[in-house]
C-alpha cells in the first residue's frame, strides 16, 4: 500500500515538472512560453512546489484556531457543511472559511510575492485580491455534500473582462481523486459564461454551490492530483469542480482570486447573473443588519489592493 502511494505521488510530481518555475530558460518574467501557451490553450497550469510545507502549516494552525474558538472573526465567513449545519463549529463541520483578507495570518497568502509575480504576468501590475478561501473539505458523512458541482467562477463576479481575472489554488496536503481533488475541463474557458443554479441533490447542497445548467461538457475532465505546495492558476471561465472526500482525512487548500484593478463593473439586471446578485445581496443585508448593499458594493468592500494602483475598485 505504501509503495502504491509513493508511486502515485511520483507520477503527480512528474506530471507537474514541465510547469516548474525552475524550467524557465528565457529569463523574462516568472512564466515560460510553455506555461503561457498552456494557459491560453487549456485555461490553467500547475506549478509544483511553489510553497514549502512549513509555510502552509501556519495557515493550517490559524484555521484550527478559528474552528476551536467557535466564533467568527470580523469580516470573515465561516461555512459549515450542510450535513453538519446543526452541529457546533469544529474542524469536522466547517467546510471552508472565506473573506480573510483582513486576517493578519491568512491574508499573507494573498499578498505573497511568489503568487503575485505570476498573477502580474497574467493580469497586469495593478492587482486586487477579490476573494479568499481556505477550503477544508472534511470527510464526507455519507451524503456526498462535500463535493462541489461543476461551475465557472465568473458566475459570481460582476466585473470584466474575464481575461483580467485569475485564481491561485494551493494544495495544503496531498490532494488526489479519492479525497476530492479539483477536476477541470481543459479549453472550456474559451466558451461563454453559462447559466448556473443549485443542483438537485438528495443529500443537500451547500450555500452558493451553484452548478452549470444545460449542456454538459462532452470532453473528458482532468483530475488535478497535487502535492502540498503545488499551485494551480486558472481562468474564471474554466469549468471545474471537485468530488466528495471519501477518505478519513481532510483535504485542505487555500486560494485567492485576483483581478486587475482596471476591470469594469457591469450591470447584471435582466441577465442570468441577476439571480446570484440577489442571493448575495440578501446575505449581505442580513449580515449588515438591514443595510441595503449592492452586489457591486460587496465586491468593492471585499477587495484589497495587493500590488500597484487601485483603479475601478474604489468609490
């Protein structure tokens, strides 16, 4: 069993070597031509070992502190798995924490130069961190609520162009198919934004876990099995999701979405995104004790300038 696991891990590492930052030979920026070509062709690329395990341990400990405190830090969102909604906050019930850009520990991931240098190569030098998450994905309780349906991240964003938005997603521990690694559809970012809604799952579905409706992808997905510290960068139109965690351990990862500060906000009234706008505005109103907050307000309040100059993400 140990030999099998070691062999599988070696295959994962070998698969990522072609996108290692050490492979750069042109001396111009953090990305190679091959990496940029893959991003244009597939909508994603993985960099092996971008983070050391000791760096990620700091984030894991902070997450556990939050869970053990039983209290929500200011401005942060704690999401319990729907199957555990009536249970106390703990590492076994919290699916993820998000909106931690004001947290003194977790926010360091979003401003780390190792990530920002790559983000700058993709969206430009003026960078806003717009959405942050530490995804815990605890062992599934048997209802498969730990899975995440196929979706496009752009569904949740009221700003454009899509080409000026990117996500970094770092594995905090070994991530593989059995514990619910990411699955992506290469090249799907070249399509249009699709309509999303809640899936009709018998076991229930977590809040804001929308799925693509209508035509499904005909191509085969790629399962992104990753080692701790491996980081995938992907386009907001890339169709992706993750399976249920069918192991007895957690599947932790930390991520941040970035956008050029020069992105423009769009009016979603009368479009298919109006439904998600209303859902997010309702949550914001509840948390602000009745204040009328627009979808645009939400993203402007959540955003944090992490490099360069603040453009359209200001009042």
